[in-house]
C-alpha cells in the first residue's frame, strides 16, 4: 500500500488515541492534534493525504478549520461529530467536505470511509492515465499516439456542453461505487434530476439560451455537493447526482436543498430572467443490486415527481 498520512484533529484524548492506534495498525502514518489551531499548523507543515476532523474543537472549531483548508487545498476531509441536524449536514456540504460520520462510531466504519475516498481518488487517476484504443461515434483513436490525448480524455469522461461527467463516466463510476459498497459495507444514494418544461425554454428563447441554462444548472449542483459526490449529465436535460450518505433522510435533505436553490435561481441571458424548476427522484443503493436497477428506480421516482406536480421530490 502506498504510504499515506492521515491527520486526526479531535479534542477528546481517548478518542484521538483509539483512532490513531487503529490507523497505525492499518499501515498509515498518523498526525494528531487536540485543537483546531494545532491541527491547522500540522496540516500546513506536512504532506497530509486526508483529515479526520471533529467540529466542536477548542481555539478554532471544525467549521473554521475546514474553511481554512479549502482555501488552499482539496485534501479530503471527513467530519466526525455528534451533530446531525439538517443545518449541520448542509453546512458541511457548503464547505465541500468529503464525508461525515456521526458519533459514536466504530473505528472500522471510519476506516471504511477513508478507504472509499482513497479508492475514489485511485479511480480518478485511472481515468487520467487512461490508455488504449477507443471507439467514439465509429471512429477509432489510439490514445498513445493521438497528439491531443488530453482533449480526448476529456471527451471520454466529460460532457462537452456542461463540463460535468458524461454518461460513459457515470456508468463506470456507479459500477465501481457499487463494488465499493460491497467491499466496505458503505452506503450511497442516487438522485435523478430532470428540468421541468425544458422544451418551453428552447421554444421560447432558443437553444442557445437553453444551453446556458444547462451549463449554469450543472454548476449550481456541482457547487452544492461535496468533493466525494458526483454530478453527471445523463442526456438532454437529465442529470444524475451520486451522493455518499448513510441514511435516506440525509439524501432527502440534500435533494430538497438542490430543488430549492434551482427554483430560486434566475438564469440571466440577453436581458431575460429565466426561472426553471427541477423534478427529482432519489433512492439508496441496495446491497447486491445492479447499476441498471438502481438507475431505473431513481428514474421511476423522478417521473413520479413530474406526474404529481413537478418541482418536487420523490425519495424512497
């Protein structure tokens, strides 16, 4: 295993010591701090691969530590806290933390989350180092000899219009995440998002304005989820959002946040203030199910939202 360094910032000495010993047994290098100020000092003066961070800390609290780290780094952060209210969950998302775990917890569960994050990073590296021959729209490309290989990699993994992940990468990512859920006993949810009456936008303002709406909506969702979550364009005005949460109530909180933000947003193009809404279907992955069944269930719930009024959620 590539040696990685984990920074633990936890003010309860016993918890800090237990977690540190567990990580050391797993082969990680461990740094630890009992307050936020010392934690930030360790972070900025060492090569840290992941931060496990309590929220209620002396000197500098966990929220401020997260904010400070995010100003200069995308290093993964896992929040460890007894706080589990809706506002705390949403605040964590706004600070772009990667995951959270509610106290009390078993060190093995925290370790599973850490391994999942490192696995996600490995998957991203696999795609960055992608090689071989690929068929795109009937044209074969040899990546090793293609003079614009970076552009081709982008084409293979990202939607050309919106810049978020494309359907090809969504399939790959969800398939890997299902395997991780089996290996590490971790949970995740899927949101199927569709723009309501999008045809009316194109018919009224033109496809150029419709493209602006698609781009900006993608950015809204991207900036409203954590680093460890993923948005991709499924097709047309449909998007999938993969959210790593343990409980369906948390998935519902996140979906409602996205619905509310979009409904209040004004898409400004050529002096036109355009408002759209979204219908969302959401569900948790069931152990042992296929990618196809998971996506279909979320899709079915999205259509239920549309058929019962639009601008709403169906989360089951």
